[in-house]
C-alpha cells in the first residue's frame, strides 16, 4: 500500500447546495380577470461556502428553508411572477445581491400547463375570467444561471428554456428507408408508418446583463424586457412550440433526424434571440399487429389499422442546431 501522502490527499473541488421542488401556485388578480401559474422551483447556490464542508462552519450557510421562504415571498411581491424567465432572473439575482459571499445562483422552474377554459355566451366562445384546465402533461422548463464572479456590479444571467413531455403523433406522412442493411438488420423498410414522439427541447439565449437593485432590500430589479431592447423575448416559447408542432404535422418525414433538423432550422430563422436549440425525440413505436394467422391483412401499410404500442426499447434521436 502506498504511503505517498501527496497522492492520498484530497480537497473540495466543487460545492453547491440549495432547495429543490418548491411548489408554488400564484393567482394574479386583475379585477375580475385572473391569471394563474404553477411552478416547481429549484434554487442552488455557489460561493464562499467551502468551510461548511471542510470545517463544519455553518456561519456561511443560508438555510435551504430560507431559500424556500425567499421563493414564496418573491412569488408574492415580484411583478414578474407570470413570466417564468423573468421570475427566475429576479429570484437568482435577489439571492446573489443579498448575500455577499455567494457568487452564483442557479434557478430552475418547471411550469405546469394551465389554459383558460372557453365558455359560450351571446358573443360566442371566449375565455372564462377565472377558470382553467390542464390540457396537456407537457411542462415548460426554464433554467437561469446568475453569475457574479466578475463582481456584483457586473452581474449576468444565462437563460435557457424549453419544453418536456410534449406528446405528438401522426398516423401517416412518415417513412424510414435506405438505412444500412447488414447481418444485424432485421427492421423492414417502410414508406408509410405512424410517427410519434415525446418532444423534449431546450433553447438558449445570449447572456444578459442584470443591473443592481434599486432598493436596500434588494428586491426591485429592472429585469430585462424585450420591449426595452433586451436580447430575449418571452414570446419565443410560443413561437418555438408552434414551429415544432407545425413542422411535425406538415413534414413528409424521411426520418426523425430530417424532421428534427427542419424544426431547428425554423426556430433559428424565426427567433433572433436564440443561439442554439437542442431536441431530444424518442421514438414511440406503434407496430401493426400481424393477423395473417387468421387470414386478415393488417400489415400492408394501406390496411394496417390495429397497432400494438411498444414502450421499450425505443430509438432516441437528438441534435443541436446553432446559429452561424
């Protein structure tokens, strides 16, 4: 056994801690017209905290329970609560500005989908002022890194956002042929098939500068706003979702790879604020049930009508499309 103390020495190379899964539901009342958001929030911090690990020194520790309470308090007072991107920037910036020994804050917000219920009246269909429905299991995910390593007066925020769990399917308009065939190949080529996937996408904005708060409590921030010339626009999320769904529906898909690239091309073309977008598209397989044993053709593409959903294993197609 080696007695080289240098080789056996260790040191703390990285440390980070915080609070995960802080569940927040907020009602914003604009007279009789209500808006709602539901978030799952994670807050993690880095900075001069190493002695809490190496010397049992809790004097540098902000209790994770305090981080939870800060999250709820800002959910109450922040004017940015209806925008996951802006609220994440506000939360991370408040923590970094308030605690001098912290250099970075990482805020992740998972936003659940609530949509206003349409109701009928003499003027036709319109949104009810205070009633909502969960019209899908997809979630928006926003991640913000607030960085003060160059000084509190040079704070920056790196913002990424995206979708997860957007389940889509089309019953035709998809093929897969011309792939490598060798001794391991059993998959048949097909010119018409069901195409289904659970879209997982993330797009990244250019970093933005965060000005210092205007008040002693470190609560009042000029969070970047697209209307004031910032480098990102919260409407990007709507455009990315729309582009993804429209390309999926209209593309005569030669492969998931080819369709994915067209999605990314359109997102980059339509959103000057977006530097990169990454898609992860797992195949959700639907296999025609072979009924030849009872004299029924259910495998010829034009006659295939009964399918067996296959959960595992599945293909996983991923790529990142970047701005030149």
